């Protein structure tokens, strides 16, 4: 189930330090990384939008995502207050937005970000892009130089910029690759012991990764097909005593 929040929280600070705007396409989830991009589909009317996760919640039992008021309007459940939905993580787009945020890029349009995180070059200041499935071309406004002194929707106080509103009709390049990461170790034997301990929960693997000059062995359960499945596995992992486990998109 999805619900929405708006007037009582408008202009308040979200969990990742942004200023909440009920008119942007954003959402709250308990465990997904911030920022993440997800497709939310209303199973009662078939409407589907893409929102950016930038907050924590919902905190009412049975709810998997809280949307902004604008999101509820577009999905058609503003008046009724909640709806049955399906939430799908957009892995490539989520990594691109996260990379843009880490790079401190301002004014990044996520519909023009490539999966490797680099903004797609623009051939001209104005352009018309035909989005697959859209009824009409999408007109991009003329870009102007960014003034660092301006207040940009979605900007954080500490200087780390989180891209603002998501274009709902942007093409989807892929979904999935959701994991529960139980831990990361510098000693392989320690990682292997935890992997064996969690093996009963599903496909449990060790993924090596270099961070600077240090080799880490990450213990992960997955990939998991849905956000709901990831939340369930996360709860199971935590129940085994691994309190530092978290959901990741990779």
C-alpha cells in the first residue's frame, strides 16, 4: 500500500537534508538508499510514475511507500488517501542520480543522465526529445548558467546537491539488482562465516571490492526481485543479529 503526505510537512527537512516540496515527485521508503529512483504503479488503475526517494517512512503498518501530494495526484489516489501499488527500483537511474549527488552537480536533469553517472552532452541549448510511449515530444527549456548563490530545489545545506524533480516519462533502461548487504570484511574467512550463516535466507554471495588500497569482501543476499522482498530479507538478516545490514542497489 502507498499513502501520501503533503501540507503538514511542506518545506520541512527530509531525511537526506533536502527541503520537502509536496509538488515534486518524491517519496519516502524505510530502507532504500537515498537518493534512489523507483517506478510506482497504482495496481487499481494502472497509472505509473517515477519518483525519487529522499525521505524515510512510511511508519504506518502495511504501507511500503509514502509519496508527495503530487505523486498521489498523478496516481489518482489523493482523495482516497492510499492505494495498492507496486514499487520497482530503477537500478541504472538510481546509480546515476547517486553519482551526480556525490559529484555535487547542480541542476542535474535525471532524464539526461547516463547509467555511468555522466550527464549526456547536449547538442544545443534547446531540444525536443521523443520519449518512448509519450503522446507528444518533451520540450527542454533553455539552460542558463548556474549561480551558486541561488536556492535550487533539492539542494542541501551542507553543499551536497540532490537532483530535483524527476521526469515521469523518462525511459527505463533496467530494474532490479537489489541486495541486502549484511557486512563488509577485510578478512575473507570472516565474510565466509557470515555467508554460511545466512545461506538459508537465499542466494548469499561474497562480492570483493577495492576501496582505495583496501580489499573488502562484501556479504550480500540477492539479487532480490522486488522492494518488498528486499524488506523481508532485511528483517530476516537483522533477526539473526546482524544489525548493520542494509538494502543496496548495485
